[in-house]
């Protein structure tokens, strides 16, 4: 019996980029903390994610950059 070959799925580059932005558990924890719409200081987001404020700041920058890139398109 011949083996079926399945083509590799094509990923939309925007979906792949978004998935990359969401791939880190710390970024997910930070987004979860912000889902209710309240503003939180970077220190509060860092504590929620279990990371330093400096690391949280870098993660937040990545998320903001991704949001801004999406709104421009």
C-alpha cells in the first residue's frame, strides 16, 4: 500500500509572528493580569509573572510592538 504524503501546512506570517509573541509563559501571565482592563505597574506585572521588573519591561515592549505592528497593517 502506498504511503500518503501530506503537504506541510502553510502558516500565515502574521499568525506565526503573533504566536511567537505569545509563546512565553511570562507574557501570557502578564496579559492575563491585564485582561480585566485595569492598569498595573510594571512591578505588579513582574510579580504576577514571577520575573524581574527589567524582564517584564522587555516582555511588555514586545507585546506593545506586536500590537502596534498589527494596528498599522
